[in-house]
C-alpha cells in the first residue's frame, strides 16, 4: 500500500485537512474519510452523476477525481447547498415540485443544477436537459426535475 | 357512530404536501445502506464467476486468508446446507437450495457474475486485492442464453435434477424448462371459426435491467447476543429477514432487519444477495461488515427481467369485436427456476373482453442472473405483442385504434383467461380520457412521424400490512409502519391517516420501522403500499377514533358512546359541543392513559390498474433513431392521494418503458458473458433523450378501499414499447417484432423493407 498523503482543501467553505492514499477518489475521501455521505456512489465510473460536486466552480463527478487532486481547491457538496437551516431555492423547488422519488440521484442533481443556474438562471428546457444529461435518474422520468430546475432559476432570479 | 367520509370530498387527499423525508433527502442527511458506518466495521468484496457456465472443481482461499488486513473469507462451504426444501416467502414459494445457491455458488456457476467467494477486510481495497488471490478452478460448460435454444432437448442443462412441472406432472427427463402453465377459457377452435380476420406474429424481447441508481448494499452485525442485525437496501424488510434466516438456517427471531433509505428497486431489491454473506462474514470475523456492489456487479449478478419469445394470435369479426386469442409464451428465468411467466400469462389478454382464449407459458432456465421482478413483471413483454396485433386488426378492417379498444375494453364482469372476474375497473374511463385529451385531438404532421397508442394492465396486490398510531400530548400523531419508502409513501400513508383524523399531513410523523418494531408488512412492490398499507393507516385511524369515542363518552361528556358522533371532518360532537381531534386527544391525555391504536390488514382482492398511453414519434431513416416528440400517460389511480406522486409514478414508469422500447438490452459476448455492464454501454434514457411526459389521472374508485385507492406504480411501464411500436408503424409502415427497437434494428428493418418494396 502506498503511503497516505496529506491534503489541505476547502470543503463547503470550511478549511479541511485529510490523509488519503494516492489511489483514493475524492468520492471515497468525502464518504469514508470525512463522513460526508451525501455524495452518492451509483457507478464509480463517471456515468451516473450521483456523486457530482462543485470543484473550483465546475461540476465534476467526484468518483473521477483523486483525493490528492483537491489540494488547495474549493469543493462544494450537497451538504453545503443550504445556508444553515435555510434551503437553497433549488432544494425548495425539488421538494415542492416532487422532483425526487427514491432520492439517491438527488444530491448530484441538486449540485449540478445549482452550478448551472448560478451561471444561467433562466436556462431553457433544452439547456437544462443538455447540461444535466450526465445525471441519471431512474424514478422520475426527469419531467419534474426539469420543471423544478426551471422554477429554481426563476426563484433565484427574483431574489437577486 | 362514524360518518363515512368516502364522499369524494377530501381535505387532505388530492393535495400536494412536501414529503416528510424531503429535507433529509435534499441535504444529504438521509441514510442509505452504503452510508451506514458502525464502529470497527469491515468492508467486503465478492469474487464472481468470470464464465457463464461451469462446474467448480476447487477453490483455494489460502492466499486471501493470510493477506494482512483480511478478517474472514467465505465460500458456499462455509454456509449451512439448506437442503432441498421449499419455503413460503409470503409472495411465493422458493426452493431454498436455489436461493442459497444464488447467494454463493455451490457446485456450479450459472452465469457470469455468480458469487463464488467473499472477503471481509479492513478496507475495500484490501478486500478486493485479497479476493483476487482466491484461486478457483472451473470446468467450463457449454452455455445458453436464448430462451428457445434453452428449451431444446440437446441444450446445455443448468440443473441436472430439474424436471419440467407441467400442470403438476413432472417430466421424465431433466430439462431447462422449469414450468409449463396453461390457461384457457371458452372454445378456442370455435372462437377462431367465428373470426373474419385473424392476425398472428412472433415477437422477442431482450433482457433489461431495473437500473436503480443505488447499487445493492448490506451491512451485517452478528451481535454477541447471537442476534444478527442487518441494515440493507431492500424493498421488504420482512422478506429480507426471512430469506436471510432461511439461507443461514437460524431462527427468524434472531434476525432484525433495518430497512435503510433505498435508492430505487422496481422489483429488483426483493431477493437477498448480500444479506446472508455479510451475516456470515460478520459471524466469522466478529466485526460488522458492509458490502456495496459495484455497478458491474449489479448488471451481471442481479435480476434482469426476462428475455422472451412470444407467438400470439388474435381474431376478430369484421366489426372489430375481438373473439379469440391464443398465446405461446416462453420467458427466461435466469439461472434458477421461478421467473415471471405467470404474470405474463395473466396479462397477455388482460385488457380485453375476449370470449375464447388459450395461453401456454414456459419458465426456462438460461445462463443469466436469476430473473427478478421489474415493475409489472412479465406484463410489458406481452403488451408489446398483443397491443400491436390489436392495431393490426384495426388497420385491416379500417377501424380507429382507439375505437377498437373502446369496443373491446375489459370492464366489470370481464373474465380474464386465468380465471378472475373483474370488479369495477377503469380502462374504459382511461380510453375515454384519451379521446377527450388535447394530445389525441391534436394533429401530427410531417414525414416519418406517427402516433401510436397502447393499453396496459397490472393486477396490483393486497398482501399484509400493519400500522401503529401513537398520539402525542399536542394531538399530533406518530405513524409507525413497515413499508420501505421508495417514492414518498410515508407521505401518502400519512395523508390517509390525516384525512381520517381531521388533521393535516404535517400533524403526522410517519416512520418506517425495523422488523422488531413494526407488525409484519409485505414488500414495497405489487403497487400495494398506498393501497394496502394505506388501508392499515386508515384502519388504525378508525381504531383510534373508536377508542376516543368511548373515552370521550366516559371521561369528558359522561354519556353513552352512542351519543358521541364522529363527524366526517374528524370532529367529535356531543349535543352542541364539538371537539377537534387535537383538542380531544390533548384532553384525554390529561385524563388518563395514552392513546395508541393499531391495525393489521390483508386485503384479498387485487386493485386492477389500467392505463392507456399515446406517443408521437419521428423516425430518422438515416440512422433508425426514434425521437419521442410527445407522450401522454393516462391511468386510473382510483383516487390519487398525492397527485404529484401519482404523476411521478406515471412519468417514471413510462420512461423506463421508453428505455426498454428504444435502447436498453444486455449484449453478450460469444461465450455468453455480458458485454455491457456499465451505465455507459447499457443505455438508459437521459434527460436529453426525452420530452416532458404529460399525465392524465383518471379516478374510477376501487371498491375495496375506503377512499377508492388503487395501486399505480407498475402499470405505466407496460404500454410504452407497444405504443411506440404502433407509432413507428404509423410513421414508417414497418411492424416491429423485437425489443429493443434500437437504431441498428430499426435501420436494418427499414433498409430490408425498402429493398423488398
């Protein structure tokens, strides 16, 4: 086994340090080392998006990023979306619009949706479908997810 | 006196409250099995067969066992001998040697991915490395994956001791055909003799997977008190408990199963795979053990739905009255007997009132993972066949595809080929709703565009459910029930209790209990939870009110219980005085003992869910790709408790059906090993592949539920392949006889037909 490396990073706005082996993915580090189990493993090869996190402003599959790669980076996970007890509009709209059923893909969708809407709050249906096509959901047929993202965009635009 | 509020006017039912587990699920706090972390917990890895069929000659685990960090290694030799015994698992009987053999292969491996050995170690990487040091010597055997090939006399035999059970009689020679079932009504020869038109076609469908995003996961902790605690991703904690106890040959009461939040199941998370393994690894290591499957494991080793061959014949008069139907169905069961052929037989003609019918069904072992239920298991395949034949008859006699369905639709009194006579059902109402819909009234123009419709049915079961209601000081209530919540059922159950009691959904705290804390409850499956566990919640609410009437009479109003009236809005009145549920509950708490109510139900009748779908498609002749332009799903929900959740079931099931129709299939290498065990290559629909899915909820009350609720979960997967096939025909003139209707298949067929033309 390779020796563990020391990594300093920022997760959900807080400085964090952790030890990880060079082969451990960011997803493993988040879930197993840091106890942030909100990011889900659906495939572990970048095809389902359930582990999506925002890395330096960009949505990435955390199963495809090595833990050691986040040295000095800013990482945002589903646990960091709400502001204390105040849900983010994208979380509110997923709940009000019943955009989740089993909920396993939901963290990835929320993170990817937030990243999209922060850049483009009035994203049209096609833009949403194009940008979130890397996130698989098997329960909802996506209809209510698309609508929730549209509603969240409108709510974010209102509050700005 | 209780005034029934089944008058169709509700305060809570039909509203759309936010689900009780919602905040947990949008903040990452909800605990799924893979999230469970116990002190000292080990991680497990399973070594799986690299070949499709073979005899295990030897397994050498010595190198794995001595790997630093490894705490336990098991093979089937470490598991108890369960014998050749059939166990009743509530939803059907299973031979324990098959159940146990699927958990860890015994003398043979029957499919690529079949579990052979398991390792528990300090972390997943050590466990995986150690598992790879296990040496398994196989005698590779010829394999078979196509159901018709497996039925041949000279086919490679999966089980040398399996004899066909044909209506109770056993075949002389061993066979891959596990079961032959036969159903008939009327006189089939006479029936076809009355027909002016008869159509017959052969169809085949590929194996598809349920595709839940959460891989199977289980945690086991064999406690020092001798009890085995299991946390697992299951659709049914009680069946998981029973299967685990049977495989490990320990008393059921020594196993407690905690159903964690579950990331989708669709029928595929009922059989146990990991639970007995983590149990045994924990027993041997003295530590809790967690195993999560990889995505490849999920595709290669867990239940696909059957691949099928179907030959179906349908006859009608020149006026379009369906008179006779004949079906010969062969479904693969995967590696072990017990597939989905029964419901296939039930559903092949279930949407129509056909006087004469014969159905023969075959359940056949092949070298694939053991087939499991997948949302209306067995029904989608036969709908693909029958619904196309109905369209074909309509076309030939110049009748509208909707009219022929309205003319022949199953209704109250229709007798299905497998025997049952329908109570009031809602197919006619769904067809009428289609006729009134904007979608149906709209025109579809443009070359290579077509519209198709199809009907679908799933019977929906009752089975057993329990509920306990406890009352808090402030008159809010806690609802403890045992149905794992896969799509918001906590809330649809809480809403039914709130409706009875005259409180709000938010006044109810629903909780899914473990097998020690809640009464026996069957699986979340069969479209049964909102119906049957809903009935339990309703009945517990009535129990509570009955208790409160007696107590109010004695402790509050000093009168006879007959003089207390329960109003339809849940208020209790005596003479001119009236108290809400909350007021009375708070008062009774001060007066005396706490209030607790309970219910146990086992409704016998199915809920009979019918749906009708309409799809508009455009076919690209250059690639064979089908684009779904517009889609509307119509279904009878009886009563939609939470309309958003009903819509969600309709949309989700529809999209699974669209995936099954247009893309999804297992590919096999020449040696019958799966070639596409990843989400990249097993192509489920993404957001970009789809339009919005419009829904129309029809409410034709189910007479067996106080609010008229029917199950809705499964029916919506049934019609899409047929509706899309009919749409493709109307777009291109090409009749599709196989699933999936993927671009290469459709392109080739278009090429062939244009050459022939």
